[in-house]
């Protein structure tokens, strides 16, 4: 997924119900960092990025989420709008 933002928080992708009671996956920007949230049977896993300066700089960012026994977030290089 590629995105560009100057907003500190927002939802980028959601699949399922986002109410804490049902299964869902979500990719979001929260406080300038990318968060991946996975909820299965009321158990939630959150993986966050640690990008120096955050991702709210107006540049395009590429994020890829991989789930194979553990969750990883990969970032591509930034490029200007």
C-alpha cells in the first residue's frame, strides 16, 4: 500500500468490524506512526513502526504487512509528491 499524509492519525485499511468484539485487521496512522492491528477472538495484536520523524511529512510512503507466524511491517523508500 502506498500513502501520503500530513495528518497525525487516520485509518488506511480496515477489513472486518472495528468494535473490539469481532475479528478484524487494520492499518492506520496513529500519532505519526503506522500501526497494524489484528484482532482474533477478542485477542488483539498491535505492531507499530518506528520511523524517525514519522510518516506525516507529505511524502509518499510504501508499507507492506507480512504475517507468517509473526507480523512484520516493511517500509519502502520515501519519494516526494
